[in-house]
């Protein structure tokens, strides 16, 4: 997913300059950018209150536990309203260019998808027949104990399976073996860690035999490893 850049400086000195520049630019360009007066007034009110508190909290003669705490409380409230202002009037404002946003300290979002690394985990999978030819599938990461969960680097969970007789008929001269994932004719994918596979009630009494893995749809080379073959009788 593209990253949303955290644009508010963490250091107090940098934040002081950032908020001053933002409020000054917004006041000067609010008409051109079609920003309501009421929204601008919220920022102006914070600036008027914040700047004296900043100076008191940072001057040796007035820096106390009380002045530092007052500055911290006001900065927290100020940041909250800055984020709300940017989301409502800056980030998707068609009257503003990327240069305008940079001028008030808001960089454009990173539109390049973040690369997902190689998946080395095998999903833990539970299968429960629930009647009607349906199988309830429960998947989780190795690090999770009880709840279903998708892998952070996966887009979907993939299942490849075959429907087999419960007691396969022997073929003369050949030893029965279960199919590999590549030999399984049925394929299902899910974006959720808990899902249903519908085999059809006409297949009740057959054996479901399948493999599961985490899948990176944009880069198959980073797909996870197939689980061992899992089986359950379809009800």
C-alpha cells in the first residue's frame, strides 16, 4: 500500500516553525484555495495560544514543570486540529497544487506501492465440514495462537485441492499416491483468513485433499511455501 507521509515534525523547535509557516500561508491564500474562514480561524486561535506557551516552556527563566506541561497539552490539541484541517481542506483540495502543499509543509503522498518481502511462513489451517458440501476454512499465521489472521505480506490465501474417494480403488501395478499441489485441479483464493469452500452437496462422502499457501499477487516469486496435504471428509 502507498505510505501516508507523517508530515508533522516531532521536535518542538521544528514544529514551531512548521505551524507558523502553515498558518501564515493558509491565511494569505485561503481565498485562492477555497478554504473556509471558520477552518482557518481554528488554526489561528491555536497559534495565538501556542506560541507564548512554547516560549515560556523553552526560556530558562520561565521553564517549569507547569509551563512545560501546558505547552505539551496545547501542542497535542494543536496537532489534532492540524491533521483534521489537512485531511478536510488540503490533501484532496483540487485548488491546490503539490507546490502549494509543500509550501505549508504537507508533502504529497508516496504513491509507489511498498514492496512486500518473501514469505517464509506456512499457514496453519483448520478444516471443518459443515454440511451441504461446504467446508469451513480457518487460517492463521504461525505467530498467532487462536484467531484467524492473514499474513502481513500476503494478498490472499490460495488453496489447491482434489476430491478423492474415501477409499481409492487400487490400480493394478500402480501404488496409490496423493496428488501434489500442481496436480490438484481445483483452485480457490480468499482475501480473508476464515472462508468457505463449496464443494457441492453431490460430493458429500468424498475426501477433500488440499494444500494452502500465502500468496503475493504482485510478485509470485515471493509467495509462501505450500502446506502439507490436508484432508477431511465432505459432509
